[in-house]
C-alpha cells in the first residue's frame, strides 16, 4: 500500500513538473527555462510571464531578404522622395515610391521645439507588395523628447493595452496627415497585396503601431501583414504585446549586438511600474552583422535571454545594422552591397 501511495505521489509530481510553460504559469507557478520543468527548485532563468514562454515563431526569418529588401526600406524612409526611389532602383527595381509624408509630431514645448516625423509608402505591382516604412529619430532634440515622454504618459491602444504617448501621438499625426487616405486608396487599388511594415529606432516603434493600427481599423487582415523592425524600443505594455503576439504571424525585431535602444525603457520597477514589454520575435545578431553572420531566433519575447543578457550597451551598435552605417545610407541612395 505504501509503495502504491509513493508511486501515485511520484506520478503526480512528475506530471506537474512536466507541465507546459503556459499551463505551469496558469496554475500559479513558475517555469524554469533551463530545466524545462515547472517549479524547478534550482533555476537560473525562471519564467513568470506567459509572453516569455519559449516558443518558435510562426514564420521563418530570412537573413538574405532582410539585408536585400528590408534594409533598403530603412534607408528609403530616411531621405527625400527622389533619393528614396533611387534606393529602390539600386536594390529593388520593381518597387516604386507612392508617397512621402512629413508632419509635425510633437506639441510646442517650453523645453523642446517642434519635431517632425516622416514615412513613405511604396508599391511593387510585380510581387504584389505594399510598403509602409517609418523614419528613425532624426535629431538629438527628437530623441530627448522621446526619452522624456517614456516617463510621462501612455495612451490606450484601442482595447489592447497601452503604448507610449509619444509613439501614439506621432502615429496619429502621420495618420491624419495623409497616411489614412493613402492606405485606403492603396487598399482599394490593390486589395489582395501583402503589406510590409518597417522602420528603425523611432521608426521601428511607429512601424509596430502602424501594423497594429491598420488591422484595428479593419483595413487589412493580420495574415496580410509582414512586420520587421530594427533597433525597436519597448513600445507598449504587456497587454499590447500579448495582443500583438496573438495577432501577427510574421513579426520580427532585429537587434544588433549591444544596441541600447531595444532596452529602453529599462525593465526595473523603479522606472517602469507598468512593465513595458517587447512583442515577439527578437532576432539577435551578436556580431558585426556582415554577410553570413550567425543570428539567434530568440525563444522568449522579453525575458533574460538573447540581447537582454547584455549589460554593456552601445549607441554605436544602434546606428549600424546589416554591416551598414544607417546615418546617411538613404541620402546616398542606399548603395547596393
């Protein structure tokens, strides 16, 4: 009888330990990423949020497409309309610029002057692709305003959590400044096209918001959206990132080595009471990102994993992606590598 009781207890304990990460957390326990067990007594990487449960992405990341297609989109958004088209001519000849939108994206302030946000739309009728590409931070003043707003306010994103107020207001300024009419027109003309959404730095945050916005607005279905960003700061809270994860299959955040911006704001209770979280899936290059460089497809959304393990963060890594200095890349017409 004692053996039977012992065997039963052991079986229950074993089954409990072998729970999936999601089931483990839903039962009020913690999951150990190291041992892959529920409530492991010794654990260096303990998971307490479902967003960080190890999981492979639903889509495949392609390094070659990232550096030959997505990279020129970064550059095209950061320059004039004429040079944007040159970026396409040099790298993606069938892609044609549709519109460049430039708006004031901040309110007048006694501390900081007005700042501007920019983005482009483009169309490839051969490959049936529409593009929304958002410009990165274009000045120290704009960066200062972003940082100040990190600790000031957040706004509700429809019924799916909160995003930083600066990102919300900047996107709405673009939306009202011509982007809504442009995307409705493109949707009418090309109803079955994919939509590629991208950006670097500030542009990456706006790309995340933009991809989410056109879905919430009912313009495009999630399965028609492809989102790839580079150097994206934390954009929304846990609820926003959870909705994003459950909505988009193709969503990648590329992070270069020790880039500091993806870790802003820092996830510490003293400065981040609402726990701002990244959405999936981080692609981490812990190298110079030259052709052929290895990369990590990160299993956690925003845990102590991949680039979050770095303590020595770098601004230089933020301006260099795919072995390209993004400062001036677009103004040079995105020279082909």
